């Protein structure tokens, strides 16, 4: 028996589910489809493609694009904005991992004490 597919409502809570078309994503960010394509060209976000080949964006990707849009609106060149957002994302991930390791070390030292 094949595994059950996720319920459609489950996708509403999935930050990585590609729920938004390019047009809707651009509208939500008050930008243009060209801006979203440029973010893809600079490898900030890589939208998934529908069966018909249309770009689809997730909520996570829209948050990343919104941050880039803020920087561009402040006068930062798009290439630099993309690099800044990538570095911010990497820093946040490193902090998250560091916190997990720190908490793991604390619980291990409490267990052995």
C-alpha cells in the first residue's frame, strides 16, 4: 500500500511548500516579476517549477525576497543585497547550531555531574 499523501491543509503550515505563483509573490512583495527573476539569477532564491514550468515560491523564499527588497529600497545594489541576505541567513544558521551544541553540552555536563 503506498504511503498516504499529506493532507492539503498540512501544506498551509509548511514554510517550504511552493504555494505562490510569480505574479502573486510579486504582488505580495509589492515588486515586479523581474525583481524575483533577478533574485533567482543572483542565486538568492531558486523557485520550484510547476508541471507547466511556472515558477512557484514558498513562504520562506518570500521572506528572503522581502529582506532583499528592503535592502534594495535603501539603495543597496541587488548583487550586494543578495550577498548580504545570504550571509545573514548563514549567520542565523550558525547561531542556531551553536545554541543547540551549547544546550547539548550543558545537559551532558549536568548528567555527568
